[in-house]
C-alpha cells in the first residue's frame, strides 16, 4: 500500500449526492430500482474532495434505456451546498464509465486521482470509456496515477478493486462519529450481490477479478469494523441513506 504525505487533514463530513433514480425491467413482472450517485468528502482543513461526477448530457444512451427520475447534475448538487467547481481540490475518479466521469472536465483546477491501470487502458482506447473521452481526457486536466491501494489522507483509503473494469477503485472513509464507511462504487453495485460466490453481470469485465475484489471488500469490512457500505447503484438502499444536504459525520 502507498501512503501519501499528509498535513494533518482527515475526513470530517461525507455527503451522498443522488443524481437520478431509475426503474429497470429485468424479467416479466420484475423490476430493479437503480440509483446514480456521487460523493463529497469535506476535511478538517476545509478541503473538498469529490468522488466521481455522474453522467454527461451528451452521453450516448441506448434508445430503449429506461427513463430516469429526479435528474440533477453534480454541478447543481454542489451549488445547493454553496460550492462551485473551483472549490473542489481533489477529484477521485473511481473509473471512466459514462455514468461516473461525465463532468470531469468541469473541474480543471482539481487534482484528478485514478489508478494507473485504468488510465492506461482508457488512453489506449478501451471501448467502454470512449463515449466520455472528451470529458475525462480534456487537455486542461491533471492526473495523479496510483498503483494499488493508497492512503490518500489519514482516514481516507483508495482500494484497488478491478473486475467490473480494469483499474476500478473503491473508497474507504473513516469518519469521526459514523466510523468507517465503505463506498463500494461498481465493485459491488447492488447489495444482494455482495457475496463471495456472486455471479458477474454482463457489464462486468473480468469475473475472477470481480470475485477477488468482492472478497477483498468483505475482508475490509471485517478488519475495519465497517458499519455502513454504500453500494454503487442500489436504488432500494439509496432510499434509506442520508442524502445531501444531510451528511454523515
């Protein structure tokens, strides 16, 4: 694990931004509630760390894609907290799929942090990231590339969790009152799949890596005594979570 230098900063608040909700048909008379979200960490030294940026308005959705409800952009969510893009100091990029990197280019002043494996795959033309390349590969953006698990700050750890896609990363946030919170992102999109014997979804790239990452996160929960796991797109779970402007502290 890489340990980053720290000036004494640590996480103070965690905001969950719900950008939209969608009801997805999965079988006759069966639907799945899905949610799209981003996250904001505010630190003890008044820094703002954003995690992912949501879907861009020019994202090429398939013609039969279900309609989303209550759509709001990451820029509007930040504005509701009286924050501008220039107030974001760090942008943690979990991966560049179109639902996660659509507004990266709105934050040119921030340091963007991504796993090297993912960045290299994207720059080398990985088809899944092509749709949003103009947003994550904008010439004004500056990236810090990581190689595996990294303690970004005391209390903030980035976890390498490939499988959904090469170089995917999840986030462990240790808060002063709530304790450790695991943001699984797309390593585990839905709570009911969080088992060692899970079956990968069609958009999961590597089944063996996905299962290994799932087991890794289950071990993190046990080792860190994690009480809250936020699953990347679980609409049913998101209904029960504190959402911005409320927060976890």
